[in-house]
């Protein structure tokens, strides 16, 4: 694999920008975790709300930078020609950098209550979760999205020649721009403001990013495993359609308690319960595609992160999302730490890991370093993966006791009643966060210096176990039956978690105030789900590693240094 | 699961059907959305809700300008560091909020809440003018004053102007008026004592009881003979520092450091010396002489709340504060 089109190289700067933003986002995240544990930390110097705004905004921005990088890298391959108007892409990059710096700066103004009101709009910062950026930055971002959509559509072949991946990415980049527009107006009522805020947040994630995600996963699997575009196309079409069929009305799960009518509880509970379907579908296809042939994986880190993306999409978005999507469970989980447990796994897992996976695929190709030392990438994967699962576990368990103290007992003194009982979980967030941050450091070091480091002879290439006979035990090939058993196991724990949240409605808990049932169910459900997730990924990767036969590895390594 | 080559699985037809169903979903969603915002539903309207002269609609802009949602939640959305504010007005009421917001780093004492009730706007909004009735109407305020009053909070002081405080209260009055369809769920676990006992198995109840009684005991027990010490105590009890800095910084009102004996320029153009008479007047009848650059009607009148000796003690305390 080598670069076929020169403009593919434009993706490099976006991947590097992604890494820089990721470092800052993780840094702000660690600070937030420390402030959760000690709310007085840096109070008055940089308040929690400012740090959180930076953490959320940078999180969205680095995911977008990763998407743009991946789209630019595969765009020419999909179109069999160079990108249209590369100068626009360069302009987009600098505009993005300036906007990010500007936005990071203006968020600080919330400390003194400056929003920059002019013509009825907040121009400097908006103070709404996820869309904190002020109108000035919003408009530049709108122009940026328009540029991306224009370049992608101009680069693609005529519509009559489009396959499903073209359609997915084409619709994705246009919808990215269109959906953003709903966040560009100041709305004076809370219910309508929240209604449209979720247009941006939910439809971006569920309607647009998911579509880009499915298309990119499809394309990367084609590149990694050389699978049939047609079978991937089938998965992409039905994946996207299922996402929309469930997610369109599924948005109603955000409209339960914001002042909109009760009927949303019915529609939201019904349709968002279907939202995991496309994720199961996508998950299953990754299994099929990865096991289509017995060739060794050439680029293990890239596949690790793509697998991580699909699995965490299943666990974070699919299962944890499902547990809290019913009106009867959401009435308890809403507005507690249960929500960030889902949010962190779903957002970083699904979209963040995809961007990193794409970077691991593209960067070695662009640097002509296909024989790069894959050990650091694998280590970074395991640290990020387990670190994020640990963060989610801390949020989920902390959220469960928070529901009991705050909702069941109605004790609303956070400093005096709610925090003390959440204490141990508040400490667990920064601990898991440190593990994650270590992973960020190794990942960034590896990707930035990949192909530029002096390779030590002993450590070069893979240190695969030399499997001469057919592998057995933990590393034996994963059958479809076994994979479906793992998936069933995950959903079983998901069901336990759901029952745990439901049990807050029981007389025993709600009136008598006995939390034993929800505590036990959460205590089994969350750790069980996260443990089985780790084991499954370990098992999946072990079965793939095992098929790497030593002679092919050596032959490849001998060819590569060019 | 996929359609293999050569097999006829009517793929094109299935896909068309799928897209038609999607169109149906879009229609359902649009219809439901239309119903949600019909005028006849009687949604709470921020333009029709006010607190004194302050509009809820303005309060929403203040709420966003300080990114309150970055720590608190509103209708359950936002960060999860601090409590949900949707029903805060119903819980604690306007007088407690007016006492709390100017200096959010400290929990208001009963004296501070009572002071706010002397403000006719606050009393009119609360619908009661004495603290006993207020506690009956807003039981959350009593719980907070008794358990937390005089202690420090985990919220940083924000530089709200007096207008912004009023606007935020109006905004929370609006959010409390919204129909959130039964969220947050009603608490059914009984009395506060029972709920605290459930939380920490009884030991906690003792701890909070001591914590709550501590500041009260301190204030009520020995009245110090030294007027400066007494003034300092009263300053704490009445949360004067919610609006006045102990150095010469301007907060909601003028700073106290070095104020005594200085020349003060008034709004009517004249200049006076800040002596005992002036400062006593400033406490018991603040609108008589308004300092230049400060709006009238912000500082409550303490004539009925404080005894003459207490006012003198506070003035003595002010006198003891030097410019840094």
C-alpha cells in the first residue's frame, strides 16, 4: 500500500491537529476529574464550567479533525482522482486552527458573564452544553463544513457512478453542514431551545456522524482486509437506513422532561430502544469482514482501534444507551452521572477511536513506514480502551448512588449529602483518567514520530508468537457462534443494568428507601458488562493475531524498507 | 446477512421500501413536533414572568452568559457537578435566592433571608412578609438555613450585578413554572430526618445537627463586649459581605476597607465624610444618601432588623477595617 494520489497527503495535517487537540482535551478532562474530587481546585481561576466547555468542545473538534483527515484520505481513492481545490482544504485547516484557538479563549469569558450579545445573539460564547461556541465561531465553522462538503462532492465521480460509500460520505458531509444550522439561533424559551439543541447534538451523532462512521468503517475494512466492496456496500446501506429509522424518532428520548408533551415518552421509549439494531448489524459485519479470509493483519493498531470503535459503539452507545432510554429508567438516570458513563464510551469509543484507527492506517502509508513498530500502538490501544472503560465504570457506579441520594431521598445538598456518598467513585474517575492519559501520551508519541524514529533492529516489526500448527484455546479462530455468545453476554449484563435502573420505581426502593436491589444489580451489571467487553476484545484480537503466520511477516518486513 | 453475488434478493425493491418507511417516520416526527409547540398547550412563557422589575427572558441570557449549565443542570441537561435548577424557585423561593446569589460562596443565614423579605419586591413575589410564613411556603429554604446557614458552599463567587440577580430569579421562576411531566420524580421516602438516616445510617444525622447548630450557637451565646468583635459577628450573620468587600473593592455595594473617615461623593453631587452618623444612616436608611455610581433601592433597610447597638457595632467593625 502506498500513496496513489498526492492530495491524500493533505489528511496528514488534520490527523496531527487531531492529536494535539486530543492531548488538550484529555488534559482538561483530567483537570475536570480532579475538580469533581475537589470542587475548590482552581475555583475563581478557571472554574469547572469553563474547563468543561473546553473539554466538550475540544472533544467534538478533534473527532471532526479525525473525520476530515479520514475523508480526505479515502476521498481520492473513492473517486480515483485528486481532491478538488486543495487550496480550499489548506484554507480550511488554518481557519479551523484559528477558530479553535479563538473558541478556547472565549469560553473563559463565562467566568465574568460575558456572552457578547449583539443583534440578539451571543457572539463570544453561548453557554449551552455541547454548543458553547459563540456565534462568531459558529459561522466560521459553518463555512468550514460548507468547504468540506464542496470539496468532497466536487471530488466524487458523477452521482450515477456512486456506490453506497459515496452516498454515505456524500450525505454525511452535507448533513453535517445542514444540521449545524439549527444551533445558530438564540431561542428565548427553554423547551424550544432544548428541542433544537438536540437537533444539533443528537442528529449530529445519531444521524450524521454515525453515517460517516459506518461509511468510513466500511471503507477502512475494504482497505485493511481487501474485502468485497459489494458486501460492505450492503452493510453500509442497511446500517445507515437502520440508524435513521430508529434514530430519527429516537431523538424523542431527549424530549421526555424538557417541557414538551408527555407523548414523546411513548415514541422515544419505543424507537430509541431500536437504536442498538444498526449497531448490532455493524458489529456483526465487522466480525464477518474480519474473518472473511485468513490473511494476517498487516496493520494491527489500525484494526485494534476500528474494532474498539465498533465494540464501544455497541457497549457505550448501544447497551448503555438502551438501559437509560426508557421513560421509566430515564426518569431516574436523567441529569445524573449515569449519563456521562454512556456519553464517554459512546463518543470517544465510537468516533474518537475511528479517527485514531484511520490515522494509524493513513500515517504509515504517507510516511512510507509500513513496517513500523506496532507495539506502542497496541499498548496505547489497551491503555485508552481500559482507561475509558474505567472512567465509565466510575461514572456509572457513582451515578447509581447519586440517584439514590439525590432522587430517591431527595437530598439536594451536593456538598453535604450527595458528594460524601459518591466519594470513592469521584476518586476513581481521575485514577482511571490517569491510565487513559498515559495512553494518550503513548499514542501521540507513536503517531507523531512514527516512521521518524530510529528503529532498533531487535524490536523492529512484529514479535508475533511463531504459531506453526493450528492455534488453539484462547487464540483459536473465533466462530460466528462464539461471537454471538459474547454479544449475548454483553446484552445480558445490559439487561441487568436496565432492571437495576427500573428497580428504583419499586415500592421497596422508592418509598421504603432500601437501595439494596438497584445497588446489587448495578454492582453486577456495570462491572460485568465492562469486564466481558475487555475479555471479548482480547479474545477477538487473539484469534486474529494467531492467523498471522511468521513467514509472511518476515517476507513483508524484508520488502518494506524502501 | 448480505446479498451474495448472483442471488436475486430483490435488493433494490427492499431498499425503496425502506426509504418510504423513513419518509413516514419523518412525517410522524414533524407532526409530533408541531403539536409540542401549539399555543393552546399553555406552555410557560418567559415574556409573561417577572420578578419585581426583572424579566425572565433577560434572566435566560444571564444564565447562558455565565454558562450556569456548565456546572448545574437545567431540565436535567448540563453538567452534573451541581444541583438541578429547574425547580429551585419552588424549593427555596425568591428571598433565599436573593440572599444567596450575590455571594454564592456562602450559605445564607436566616437573618440574611429575613433581610431580603423586608424588600417589598421580594415579599410581594413570595406572597409572604415574615420568615415563618416564608418557611411554610418554601420548606426548602428552612432546611437550607438550618442545615447549611453560615457555612461555605462549593460554588465560586460570581460577580452578578444586582440586576442580574433579579433576572436570574425571574428565570428560575419561569423554569419552575414549566410542566416537566413528572421529572424530577417526587420524593416519597418521608421526612428529612428519615431520609438522612437512610443515607448514612443515623450517624450522619448527628453530624449535620451539630454542624447546623454550631454557627447559631456561636452567634447567640456570649455576646462579646467588644463592639468590633460583635460587629464582625453580625456581619457574618447578616451576610453583609455578600455585597460588601472587606477591602476597598467594589462588589454590589462599596467596599468597607478604609471607608471610615474617607470622603464619599454622592449621587446628588455633594460630598460627605463617612463618619458614624453617615454610616449608621447608610445601614438603617440606605436610600437617603446614595453613593455616586450605585443604583438606589438595592441595599435593604435594616432599621427594623437591627438594634441600635448592633448598628453601632457594625459601624465600629467597619471603622476597624483598613485600606489594604
